[in-house]
C-alpha cells in the first residue's frame, strides 16, 4: 500500500470517530504510543454517526494522517475505502468492516481491520491460542471480526446468537469464506450448544434477553469486547456461576497498537521501533 510515512512531517493529526464516543480510551492509548516514539502528533475524538462520515472526511485538510473508527462507522468506512481508489487489507476484505483509515500518496483511502488480530492477540494473552467451537453474541461489524478471529484460532464451527436469527444471513457468506460452519440461534436458549469460548459483541449495558445456560457460563471463557461499563451485563451473568469473564481492554490495546503500526509504518504487520516499550505504555494508559 502506498501509505505516507513518518517522513511526511506535516501530517500530524489523527482522531477516533464514532457515536457514542466520550467513553473511548483511544486518545490516551495513541498519545502514550506517540510519546514513546517521539512523535508530536495530535490524536483527538469526534462524535460522528454513519450519515455524517462522508462529510466529515471531505472536510479534513492536508494535516490529517489517519482515523480510527468505532461503532457505528465500520461498515460505511469499508464502503468509502473501497470507492476512493484506495485499497483494503486482507482482514477488511474478509469481514466487510474497517476500523482504521489512512491516506495514500495519491489521496486514496486505505482501509484496515485491526479488530481481528487485536482479538486474537488479546486471547493469546489469556492463554487461548486455539478454540474449536466458538459462540458469538450479536451480529454487527464486530461480530464479523469475531467470526474471522475464530477461524484464525482454528475453530470448526461458530454459534451465532441473535435476537432475530434472520440477521445471521449477512454473516453466513463470511463464515463460509473462512471455512467455518455457522449455526445461527435465537436468544431463547432452546438450541444453544456448549462452547469453549464465548465472544460477546453486545454493547456493555445490553443484557441478553435470557440467562445463558449455566453449563455454558461455567465452562466457557467469556471474552467481552466491551470495557465500559465493567463488569458488563453479560459478565455479571458469568460471575453468578463462578465463570471466567475477561473485558475488552486487551483487545482495545492490541488493535490500537496495530493502528499505530499503520499510521507510523503503513503496515499492521510491521513492528514498531521499541515496540515492547510502546505496548507497555499503552497498557499503562488503558488502566
């Protein structure tokens, strides 16, 4: 990808966009990283919804280096990156979701998905390097990333729990493309089967319409992508039976580290200079 590099000193502005956005910890994470790297870059936050994203980007001047995207912008960001003459990275193409935008030298938008690898790395921190059967709660853009992450963990089947199972049709093609069987189940408990890992992509304050089976909560690790409020409503269900629940702070840090790689070196796979120190600073800032 023909991305701008740190040698382009005039490009000093970055931000996270979404709605809601006041809770986002991305500014402190990115600022901590750039402090370690000795980069005097400005990273802010802006409340932007899907209908406003095109206009916001069109109004940016030449000082801007890139953007982080959160709910509800990931699908629209994917569409924008694919329509401007830019490029999409592999995980963005698979999921149809973009959480990172940057500009190339020709002015095209480059779209990346760092959520997939961020989740995989966060699970590795929790001792999960493989999971053969995964349950995903919710059906939005982050659920798409969770399904792709399940494939990278070696899963054979994903059980997708939704209030309206018909919404799972949009993710069936994704699952098939990464070699997974997808079972879409209503949140009524009748057909829920056991898993070793449950990934919740529900908003932190959202409570599932039922208490999930006690056997599932007792045996499976819950990884909740939500980190505010914590414990989330789903994590509270796990606590009632002594189950293990982990919040999304680790995923937040790891996906942000990959965004920093994009903004600094143009490649989410290219490690940063002194990356151990950068990661330590970001973890400290996330507390």
